[in-house]
């Protein structure tokens, strides 16, 4: 199969596209991309649309290459990647909803984000008159004896965002699970169009509240690449500090939440206390518990506050003192192990096919960490382990989080 650099050469290179090369290609090369993805020669990093075309970002791991390919759609149609590569299906359904570009050959053409309540169809494309909302969403059927359906959501008992999940089960075996999301689609992409850089950075940081640092960090680096500028070294270290504080808070919160889902509220309470300590330290250091609007294109909006260093030292000491006992409690509670070991297994082959990143991919044998590959400052100057496990079950994902807490500390 051709390397990504060869695919770029097959197209019309786009000048000054940073940091990765981009080319406008024809349908033949687009088909070659589909084949590469289907055969596992590269990983789908992203697939998105514009009013008159579609774009795909690809990662080849050996040798490490990233490329962006664009396909113009004068007929408002494009060959579906999802027809051969399932990870692209939801992305193509999103393109269809927002831009009205039709993925030819896509088997699942149900709306994904459009619930029939926007008042307009294809809001980022032709802006057609919205069709009636209809009778509901056609969930896929499952056939067999003694099957029953369990609907969950979209409103949940906790503070998680709304989503509807339809379980079809036979006893305790889940035969099919379908998710329907998009209930709080905020239209951030449309709001960003024409916005100034400061406003766009604010919008990026509001994509997800508990990951505001991650989104703001990514947007800032994209803007800096486009403008050909670099953040000052101190700002790069402060960004990483914020990112690891956010990582700590989310890992501690989710370790507790997983245990709470298994009816072990004690772990939830203790992990919640530690998460609160992280958020208070972040507030002391940067003036905001979630560190929203602290990372901006060109650097950071605030320096480390007076008292911030002491707060960080106290935080690290407290978590290192209290967290090992919680790990031991998790590992030695048989009722917890019964619920997490062997549950929710994501096979390594499927994790690789779908390009699963983060703790999900690393708990299923895929040793991918964006801080390492492609890498970015200041992580390219840091030595840290990337823990990888192969079991792919809930227990492996909990242990992956535990190991990442230790690395972040």
C-alpha cells in the first residue's frame, strides 16, 4: 500500500498547511484511503466536513506519519469510508446532518446529531427547511428467544450529560447496545465560523467542562501552528501542569464513579475527596477550579499564583499518602472484583481497528499516547511511562487510571 507521503504527492498540495501536510485528492485516492483504513495500514484520526468538501486525517504508525487529505464535493456526494471502515460511520452521519453531503454507500443513514428540533436542516451547508421531527429514532432490532429491552436515559440520575442507551438483553447477556447522543449539541463549529481568535478559544474551552484544559490546549496549538508562532517556554510548562491536574481530577473522579456503579460507595466518597483537593489546588494555582480560559493561543492567561507551589506540594503529598490505601481497598474487595474483572471487554484487535486512544486504548493493548506520538512541548522534554495493559475489561481500565495517577504525580 502507498505511504501517506505518496498519497499527498498524488494530490494537489495545499501550501502553508501546518503542522502536517495536506493535499486535495480525487475519488481514486480517496478510495485508496478507504482500503488502507479497512486493511489496518493506518488509523483514522478525524473525518469532518465543510460546505463544499470533506477532509480526513490519517496516522501511519510505522513510520510515524500524519497527513490530511481533502476531497471536493461539487455534486454534494462523496464515497463513503464507513462502508468498509466502521469507525467512520458516525462521523459520516455527522457530516450528513450538518452539511448535507451524502456519503455514497453508507449503510446507516439515520440522523446522528439532528433530532429534528433545530428548525433548519443542514445548518452548516445548504440550510434547508427542516423536515418534521417524525415518530422517533429507529433503533436496530435484535432477534432471539426471551430477549427484552432496557431503555436508559436520556435524562440520568447523576450529573452526566444526556444520552439515550437501548440495551437488548437475554438474561445478563447484552445482545445489542445502541446509543443515541446529540441532545446537547451546542453548535460550537457554527459559532466559531467568523469568530475572533479570543472568542474561538473561549468556545473551544467550553466543549466539555471537565476537559476544558484539554480542548483549550489543542485549540491553542492548532492556532499557533496556523499562525507560525510558538508559546514561551514557561507557558508550555504551565500548560502541562494544568493538563496533568485535569488528568488527576478526572481519573480520581472516575475511579470512584466506577466503584459507585458497582454499589461500593465508600471508594466513591474517598476518591471524591481527593478530586476535590485537586480542584481546590487548581483554584489556588490558577484562579479557577477547572482552569477554564487559562490556556490561550500564544501562551497562558495567568501565571502560577503566589502560594501555588506550596499548594501543589501539599496536594502531591496528600494524594501519595492516601491513594495507595484506596488502591489496596479496590484490589482486595471481592464484590468489586466480581463486577469489574471480565466485564465490558474491548478486544485489542477492535481497539486497534477503531483507533481507540487514551486509557481505553491503552487498557486494550494499544500503546498510543499523543503526548509521545506525535508529541508536543513540553512532553518531549519529560521522561514518563505510558502504562499499557491487554485485558481490555473494566478492571484493566481502572488499573490503567491508577497507573496514570501515579505517573501524573
